[in-house]
């Protein structure tokens, strides 16, 4: 097949996250199977306008905001009739491909925005986005959809999509699970890991507050924060760390390499995730695969990535206080910790791109 894939970010975009990893891991496998894949994505500062990576082509147009119109123009001028399948990825806003592409087209949805609008956008765009989202989803409700979690499927059904038109595929992770849990050497002191971009919808400040509370029970507790700072929120988090009475026990590393990421996920004792919403908690599955259980908030995507009391803990209340209580509960019970660690590791080994691709290709061929 010839596949045209529209999404606003690619993996090289400074704002790229887990969704872009999934997209391009799937694209790489499509090319290996003899398919052609072209991405139309938004540009960023100093980016190459066109690039071929692992056999698939990336064409960068406009910027974060103009890419939707630019992609429509580029398609009309250069790609009309080229593709056998057009994938319209909803990553905040859809490209509305159904209204101008004659080719077969589907939606790929990692997650819907909903409350994220109020964390990541400024007024009045946040309110406009929140109001418009149900409207544009209603307009697209006749499309077939691929998504990555039951939570997102439930969201789509609430907005008028038929459940039989929504297919869930497995997620995949780009790092290999450890071979043996006994070979992992944890940090000498119990360590909480906060991993990922420091932006409002991730609520990193909740993890810092929870750490400060938990440290009252576990006096040698440490916190490692790894991720790029984004916007004013990120700067506030750095100030919060600097002003913390436990700042000497908090290590902020900034954005780290893949090798450092793996090291942190292996050596930390717990990964904490407090996002407002996720498509799937990829950082949870990655940490599990490296022998580290998670404590997470009870939100879409995170509740899909954690089997409560089996592979990790899901908070009863999405508050720093409850997060701290869950952290202490794991760290003070070595047998319970070991059970969560082993179960998470075993489940992490099942979530790979081989299975994800197998399911993906069957859905787009269907």
C-alpha cells in the first residue's frame, strides 16, 4: 500500500512524545513489509523540510498551528490520488481528511484532549478548544478508528462513535526489557523517578509535593526528575525544587539520553506519573520492563497501563497526599514490592512493537 499519514509532530520535533515513537516504529515496519509511507507534519525551528528515515518520508510544512491548512494545500497540489490509505491522526486537532481526500481514510487517536485544553493552552484558546472538540468529533463519528487503550475507546463512544468501528491495538516500547531482575542494581537509597517533559498536563509539581510528604516517613528517600522544561510551568517547577526544604534530596537532570533513561528506570525504585490524561502510560510500561513498578493517578491511559495491586498502584484520590501514601506503602513492604516488580516486568515483556504492528496491519487491511 501507499500510506499518507497526517499528524502535527514527528519524532525529531522538540515537543515529540510517546505517540511519535509509536507512529514511526509502526511506519518503519510498514516499509520493511514493502509499503510506502509519507508523513505530512508540522515544521519546527531549523528543521529539514523533507527527510527519509528508516525508509519512510517525512515532509514538514508550516508550524504547529499552520500545518493543518498547509497539509491540505500540499495534498491538493501534490498527493491527490497517490495514496491507498490516508491516516488522519488526532493529536489535539484532526486534519479533517474525510472532507477532502477521496481515498480510503481512517482516524488514529492516541488520546482526546478534553481537560488537557485547560492545562496546555492559554485563554481563550483553551475554552474554544474544549467547546469545539465535541463538535468536530461528532462530525467525524462515521470514521473507522484505531486507538491504543480502552479509555480512549470509551471517550470516543461518548462522543458518538460506534464501538464496532473502534479498534484497539497494543502499545509497544522502544527499549528492551531486562533479561533478569536479579541483575538490576537499584540506587542505595530508595528513589522516586519523575520522567518526562515538565509541562502543566503532567502535573510534575504533584510528584514533588508527594515526595516531600513521603520523606517524612522515609527519611532517606530521594527524588530524580528527568525531562525537558516547557514554558512557564516548567520554570515554576524548577523554582519549587530550589525552594523545597528537601532540595538536597532532589536531583533535576533535564532531558536525558536514551541510555540514561534506561539506567534511571532500572535503578529507581518507583516511577510516579500524575498526568491529567494519557493515551497509554508508556513511561509506566517502559519502567516496568526495566524492573520498576509505578504509582499513578487514576486517569485515562494510566489506569490502562497499570493493573492495580498487581503491577503497580493506582491512587484512590488524585492528590499528592494519596500519591505519597502509595509510595510509602510500596517501599515499606519488600515482599509486596517484589511482587509488583515481577508482575510488571512480565507484563512489560508482552507489550512490544512486534505485536502492535501485527494488530495495526490487520486493522488497516480490514
